[in-house]
C-alpha cells in the first residue's frame, strides 16, 4: 500500500527528479477488468510524485512529501455507480436503501454510503475477483488524480472550462447534485471525476497534516480522509491535494466510492 514518505531536502531538485521518474502524462491508458461484475478499472503506472501543496492552501495539505510506488495498481475508472452498487446489495454483501435525492440512480455515483459501506463494497469486489481490493490510500488517490501533472487540477490551476462538477466549475448557476459518471473528460491516465462530483472515501485515518503519524490503531480511528471535492463545494476543495476530515459513520449526498485492486 502507498504511504507517506519523509520530506526530502532540496525541494526544487527533488521535484525535477521525481517528475523524471514519473510516467508521462500522455502515456497510453491500460484498461483492467477484475471480474464481469466489477467496475471498469485502469492501470495506474508505477512511479513517484510530490504529494501535497505548500503554496498557501490549507495547512492540512502541508508539508509536501515525496512518495514512490514501485508497482502499478488498478483503480476504478469512475466512481462506483448506483447500478454497480446494487449488484453488491443483491448479493447480500452491501447495505441497501441509499437515497438518490431524486437525482436518479443508474450511472450516477452511489451516495449516502459510510466508510464501512465503502469497505464492504471493496471487499466484495475482492472476493469476486480473487484480488486484494480495498479503498485507495490517500497517497495512491492523489498520485492517480495528478496523473503525472503538478498543477492543482490535471488540466491546470484554473477550475473553469466545464471540466468538473463543483459549485464554481460550471458557470454562475451550476446544476444542483451529482452528474452521471464520465460526464467530463478523463485525466491523462483515463480516470474520470477525480475532481468534483462527489467526495471519495479513502483508507487513511485523518491527520492534521502530511507528517503527523496516524493513530496506532488505524482499524478503529473514527475520522477518515475524503478526497476530490464535490458538486456542493467550491473548486478549491476539488484540487488534487485538497483533503477533508469526515466521521467514518457519516453518510452524505456528497460522498461516494472508488475502488483499488492490487496487481502484480
């Protein structure tokens, strides 16, 4: 599993070195299928990146740290949809009854799921596929969202241009609620909606910054990290480095799921 690394000296030199080590942003997208009923996935290549943002944003995004992933992993091409979630409910492995707030189900991201719900879905995918499947770590998530780039969003630092579903991303009167997954362009590694639409649960316990150690008993910590921002929040929270603290028992019309499967 990806994790935090020590902050390294010589940030400018290190940034250049890590960019050279990372796969190019325009690399061909490799699709991955874990099983017939599993959500479509893409292969996130091995490589290195700088996690976080030291440029005056939230203290929770600082300090920047260098992270390396020696092996690729597979990550859901989109957020888990209501249709994909329902298969798990029908199998008796996931809790049903999630409200769609009358926005529609189908290909919209499943919402109103707790952290435990998200883990149950990932475990079901793992059982069906025979792979080790789980929620991504925070560093794995950010690495995949950046897709070889170093800006706030994979397309740059400006949030507009109809590239994501957030409060100030779609004009003065954006639509209220989630949008069907894949409604906007994918990032260079073939991943959709890593910025906006709904927050996504990750595995990690919440810490106030990138160097404070996580609680010793990570299985029972009550506060978890969510990433990606949502339709309800302003674009600052949809940047790759943005992070939010959430009680793991919470379910909300703002929070959904994306699954990682470990591959060799």
